[in-house]
């Protein structure tokens, strides 16, 4: 959708192309400074709208009509509509899976994996499993991650290495989960399908996480693990006292994974998983439903609680504040802020693209791109730079995705190559930057600065290196002529 000036419109200058981006950087930096972790809940969206307004003013100066700009906005937003619908369905799924005991059972069995003799590796693996189940690196780090940091402190283990293990596992699970907003956003921007994107990501994320676990095993080999894990055992007991825990609770997860593996469409698959979770809650968690209904065991009250889980999620009360945070949430309404942020980011990116501003910026970079490897390297670097400059992982996905999409197509590369590259850098490096919203959140939750834990967040920087290696060697680089059928949504 590259713009070629015609009908009296003028090509933008480099200064014009850079101005909205500079405004956005200043606005986002101010947003993070003034609002901290809350910057993504409104302030960042306003920053995007103001920067979009600056871009529109430049468009008017270059003789674009409002009708042309509006058409560009509509086209840009339409790219993300499929992902936005999936994200809303994911909110419902999280709500019913919490109510059904599916997520609590995954947490319970994840805690079983934590053995004192391999604490660091087990911490990464457990955070990976839980983050995969709930689709949120932030929630995983702020709950189980905090508990693990406390256990590490009691054992006298390194807080930096423990934090690196938590971040590595949390972002592996987040990256590979169909419940994650960034995992839905990247294929939408690149023009491919969710589950095809996840399968292709496994080619870099799988080896990256395997290497990460081996490193953590080596680091923890001589660690002193004589202190008991009483804190996590109490968490398991609280889970048993609150839910009916068992392997049957994992059936909704297995059904979802089967549907994903058999390449069923993402939206109906996810929403079916949400409805199945509601049914499972009725069958296996009647005590919890009765408690949430204040003792009313009627069919109407049961229907109302399940309906509310789909709509607004659940709020579980236990004696553990950490568990309350982990087990409460979900519902379609919980995704509205994410939808707001993505719509704002896509609007800004669409305007920049329609006015030829993105093309003007990327032209200088592409002048140095001579091969597929250098194209992937440029994309990785641009995503990292966007994380540094804009302090927001959504922007680090949307802007480079729109900037490089046409060049990937021109070189005959399958859209999955772009979507995977966006995730390998934009999603993963966001937690390594202290002033990025992700880095700031991790620092607040774990009590360790990204400056300190970043060297030990092995998965977050090994995976981009694997992607770069694949690019220059041609390994696992899918081309359009190799695709059996179109993967674009």
C-alpha cells in the first residue's frame, strides 16, 4: 500500500517524515515519566492521537485531502480487525478458564515442577507454562514471579539470575500463547494467520528456550537449595482449597491445542474454548459458582456467573493476595484497553503510511539492505530501536511491521517471516529496556532493574540472534512459492 505522489500531492521530506515520530517519542517518554506503569491505560493512546494529528497536518501541507487520509485510516484499521476480535474472545476465554479451574490446575501442576536441585531452570519452565496458559507475561511475573523471587531470597540464590529466569519463561509463554495480545497483533500487522504464525515462531522460540533452560541448569548446578519451598507449597494448598484441581480441568486446554494443531480458524477456536470453559465450570466447579453467586445454586444464578465470566471475568478471594491477583481477571471487557491502544497505534501507522512518511523513513535503511539476512537484521534492529525510542512494545510491532511489509513481499518472503521477526525482537527486547513500559513493570514487580537482570534473560536476546542466524544462512526462511496455500487472513 505504498503511496506514490499523484494528483497534486507532494512527496514528504525527511524532516517531515521524522517530525511525527519525534513528537511521538517525546509524548511517549513524557507519558512514561508522568504515569509510569499506567501510561498504557490512556496516556499512550492520547500521545498516539496527537502524533497522528501532526502527521495529518503535514499531509494537508502536502495537498492530501481528508478523504484520502480517512481512506488510509480505514484500510490500516481493517488490517487489525481480525486480531481485535480474537483478543476480545481471548478475554472471555481467560474468564471462563479461571472459573473452570483450568488455569488454577495449570498453576498447581506447574508448581510441582519446582525442584530445589534445579531452581533456575524450573522457575523459567514454570513461568513459561503459566504464561502460556494465561497469555500474560506481566501477570505471571507479578504473581508467581514475585513468589519465586521470595523463595530465591530465602535460599540465598541470585536475585538477578532468578529475575532473568522469570522474565525468560514469562516471555516465552507470552510469545507462544494464542491468548497474548502481541501474539495476535504481529500476524495482523504482517498479514498472516494466528496459529500459522505461532507454529512458525516455534522454529526460533523453541531452540532459544531450550538453550536458555540448559544455561539455567548449568548456573543452578552448584546452588545451595537446602531451604524448603514452604511458600509455594502453601500456594498449592490454597489452590486445592479454592478449586477442584485435577487433570480433567486441562481438557479445555487440550481441545484448544488440538483445534490449533489441526489449523482451525483462530476466532471460532478461541471462542469455542471460552464456551467450553464455561461448561467445564458448571460441571466441575459448582462450589465456586455458588460462592460467587452468594449461595444461590439455581440454574439462573449459575448462568449469570458464567455469563459474567465471559463478559467481565471473575474475582476470586483467597487468603493469599498473590493468588487473588493471579486468579482474578479475564472477561471481554478486560481487553478493551488493549483494543483501544492497538486501534490508536494502527491509526497512527496507517496515516504515516498513507502520506508516504513511513516509506520516506524506510528508504534510507533499505538502501543498505542487500540480502534477506540484512533485511531481517534491519527489521530486528528497527524493532529494538522502536522499543528504546517509543518505550512501547505495541509501537515496536506496528511501526516496523508497516514499514517493512512491502519489502518482505517484494522479496517473495512469506508474511510469517515478518510476523516472526517482529515478535523475535519487538516483543522480547521490550523487557530489557528500563524505561520501556515492559521493563518498568518488570522492575516494579520483581524489584530488580533490567540493567541487572537483562544479561540473564537469556531467552530474550538469544532468540533474536537465532532469527538473525536463520536470515543469513537461509535456514527456516519460508518463501511464497513454498507456501501450499495463502496464509493471509
